[in-house]
């Protein structure tokens, strides 16, 4: 049973890391940078704020100068992926 729980935890951590990897290039390894020097630092944002921003980028209703770049980045994300990323950002 311990192996199953540990395996599940490792898989979940790997998935979260995989979802964050494309973001880290611009936002930093721990979301500590303004993306391309143009965005807010998102480290520690509340889950609800991040979910709203990512869904807004996805549907085109949110964003400033990086709106076009972010729309392409979030297009592949499911609602579950967005929720996972939001939790990870909040935890940084």
C-alpha cells in the first residue's frame, strides 16, 4: 500500500512539474520573475486569481502586453491543469 501511495505522489509531482516547465522559462523556476520583464511577478498569487487569469488568457478576456503569448501557452491546458498550476504558483 505504501508503494502505491508513494507512486501516486511521485506521479502527481511529476505532472505538476511538467505543467510548470513551459512557464519557468519566462516566469522563473519559482515564479519569481516578471515574464520577459513585462508581467507581474506571480509567485504566491492566490489560487483563485491565477485560475481567473489563466482562463481569461485562454478565452481572450484577460491580459496586457503578453496576452497573445499567453493565449498560446494556455490553449493546451485543461481546467484540471489550470487548477494544478494555480496551486503550484500559490505554494511558491
